[in-house]
C-alpha cells in the first residue's frame, strides 16, 4: 500500500468510527485507539501537503481563523414558522389545509430544537458551505467552525444527490453545557446563561480551534434542492439518516390531527428527559406534493406549524415604566424590572404594549408582577400580584408628550397606540427611518450600521436618508471609531445601493403599513415612484390586496412636501425609483383581471415558475377555487374534489400546455 492509499484508508476508517460514535452511538474502538489513528493520519498529511483534503477527519480539530464572516445568499429561502399555542390553533390550521388540498393528509411530527438554525450545502457528497439562517434570505458563512462539529458529516455515504442543501439546528446538549459551566466557574469565570445562546455564539468565534472544544451537535430536519427524488418529509429524514446525518429518532409520521395532539401532549410531559432543550413541536404536512399545493405566505410555509409549549412565568418587581419612540412615532411603554431568570436568560425589561394594556391590568411602578416569555422576543407582563402592592401605590398616568422631543402625543381613532406627530425632527424617528432604509431587507448598505447612523445624525451630517448620498469620505473619517478604510467602505456601500431594485427601495422608504410584500405589489402595479406619488386612495384600493388603511398611509406619505423633496433627491442621486427596462420587458398585462389556481404536478415548468408567469403577465394566483377563479391550471395528480369543484362552478380547466399557449 503506497502513502496515498494509506492516507485514504485511514480517512475512510476514521470517518466510519466517527459515524459509529456520534451518529449511531455505538463505538467499535476505544477513544485511545481512535486518537492514535488520528495522529498517524495527521503526521502523514503533514509530510505530504500535496494530498491535502479539506474534508479529512483531521480538519475537525480546527485551526482556521475567520476575522470576517461573509454574507451569503441562500439558494432556497429559510422561512420562519407560524406558531400555535393550543389545540384549537392546530385544528384551525388543519381546516385551512383541507380547503386547499384534496384527499388524506398525513403529518410528520418533529421536536422543535432550541438552538441556532443552519444551512449546509453538499456537492458530490462533500460539505462545501455552512451558512447561518440570518434573515432567511441570506446569512453568515461559518463553514470552518461547523466543520469542527462531529455530527456534521464532511463526506456522505450511500446514494446522495449531486448537490443539495440540508437544514438543521446547532444545539448544545444539556450535559455538555453544564460541564462547560463547571469548568468556567472552577476558573472563576462567569457561567454561560443558556445552551441556545452559547451554541449560537460559538458559531461566530473567530478561532475554529475554540469551537472544536465545545460539545456542539447538529440535528438535521429538512432537505432542499432540485431533482432530489424524494416525495415526503419522512422519506427525506430517512434518506438523510442513511447518508450519515444525525436525524433524531423522535420524528414520527402520523395519520391525523388527533395523533398530532397525542404526540404534542407526550412530549410536553416528557421533554425534560431529553439530552437537549426543546420548546415545542413542529408539525409538517408529510407529502411534498401537498406541500407544493399549499405553498407559502410572505413569511411562512402554509404546510408547517410550530406548536409552542406553555411559556414559563416568573414574578419580579417593576421598578420603573419608560416610554420608547419608534421610527413611525409609535410610543411603546416598557417596564424596567428587577433582573430575574426566565427561560434561560436574565430578563430586565418587559413590553407593556400600550395605554389600554396598562389600564386593563392596572400596572403600576413598584408592583410585583408576573412575567411571561412566550412567542415574543421581549417578555410581557401578564398579571399583577395585588397581595404585594404597596399601600401608597398610585395608578399609572400615561404620558401626554413625547419623551424625546416633548411634542404633544396623538392617538388616532380606532388605534391602541399613541404617536408623536413630530415626523421631521423627533430624533428616534429620524434615526429609526434611516436605520430601516439601510437595513438588510431594504437597501442593505454594506459598511453602515445602526450605531453609525445614530452618530451621523447626532453630528449633523445627515437628517434623512437622501443625505446619505451626499456623504464624503472626508466628512466621515473624523467620526468615532472610523478609519480611512471603513470610511471608504461606507461611502462605497452607499454608492452600491443605487443598484437596489425599485420594490426594495419602496420598502426602504418606510411608508407605514408598506412591508416587503405590499411594496412588491405596488411596484409591480405602478412601475415607477412618479406614478405611485400621483395615485389617489381610490386608485390604490383597486390594487390586489391593498386596503383602505394602506392606501391612506401611502397618500399621506406623498402629500408631505418634505417627503416629495427627499424622493426627488433620491432620484437625482441615481437610486432606482422605477422598474428596470429588463424587468419590464418580461412583464405584460395579458392576464390582467384574471385569477388562477395552480394544481397538480407539471412537466415543462415547475409550479413556482407557473405562478411567476401568471404574475409577470398581470394575473393573480389564488390557493383555493371559488366563484372568483377565472382558470384552473391542472397538472398530473390534480385532486378529484378540486376538479369537481371547478366543474360545478363552470370554471375553465387548462392543461399546462394550453396555459402556456395563452401567453404566446
């Protein structure tokens, strides 16, 4: 056996031992024997650098230093999940599903691991990239750190696709977390707060050698890719397990929502017996065909639901009520609490939402309150312990003027929140709007963060987002913590943002109620900011899914002379304020006013491509058949009840080819 063969033999043998130990939990050699073989391989690889392999078992020990984590766009968006908290929520979800899909629906139930979401990309069976969830569209590349995690296979086994993504959760088992804290306390170091935050923080350590010392695991649950030849969620989990991934055995295929509820109840009771933390159960429609039928909302798949276990509650003292001003001028009361441990973190603040909530619960300063951390990031106060209320306690009087600029607050009719109407000069509103403008989902200006925006406003260099495009390197360099290179990066990042497409610019403007989805619809319908600026509220409500509240907000935004001036300045700076000619060339009004339902499996184009063709040609896509449906595009395996409903309503059923013919 020559040296190359010896190295390959050792790599194959060590990979198998890794698999036996970390995936099967069935080691066949001792740790000592494993270490001897690993050292032998390391020595051979050092002697023969020409035979280096990035996925060798020796690479798990770390050693790579990553100073900057590159931002990488996901090939397939990582959606968040809708949450449910009761049996009724799950039953309502099932009802919505049954309205869209035909036939029997089975569900895959999986435990909801409390860790850091991760997307792994494999090519030819080798790990090529690991990217954090980020905002779902793009995340940070942490490949070097993830390679140190023993349950992430560097080389797959069996019959795997040529290229695919697999999603999972990086977690820190409770036993390993406790051991880490024992070691830290023995060295007089502050213990880590909870396993989830520690796992997430580990992924952004600059030295992968330090990551390798932590007992992280990766539990996999979702495969994404093209032509995978997988028809269901449970089949995907089984195949992933066969390829060498750690897929928890607790996942279960069930036949009804009643069985889903049984699964939920069982794990709500037994979750504390698991080696890692979970905070609920994820329920998915098992069939990929049915998942395809159900599709997505703007934020989440319709075919999945996270059932969250009942939130933890604690009691603590409310020391003070403070008021925060958001970028829209909305006032949010926040309770400053006596620090208390809740769900693994130290809680110091809780949201009070609005004046009505304070009045309803009769919340007062110095009260003993019950705090809950449910589906929200900021915990909320759910009740007051009246038995512990001080005798001299006084009811809370809600503020009447802005805590930042002292402008008198207003409360629009029918709304729960108070607002500061000082749109143009109230500091948190000015800073908040610019921070929204530069954010990742909006203009995504590299080199410019929220703190720098606040500093630029404070120093009088900018007062609105149009001012950004007049900044110079010379103006920026004197700022605190700003060197010449970072100043150039900031100015270059602002220049690059001029290429951001119109729909994202429209979202970036920060018009109240105009989120990502609404911005796309308005941009597509009006095609330029000029056309949108002159639209009346009556015109706007004719646009699909644009209601009166959104229409009035858009009209109000463009009725401001200052806003119109800012838009003109953005236009002069070269910001994209109309749909590009290339994009317009691919859009028509051929299907305007027509609503389509797409059902079945298609041959020449995918379901998503069909939907895009409909929307690019002015049509609307609906998930369910009704009297408002113009056409049903039927592919193979279209459900019989859907077909029957379409026929009963005398709706024209088109084949895939007939629809494509409509566009020619």
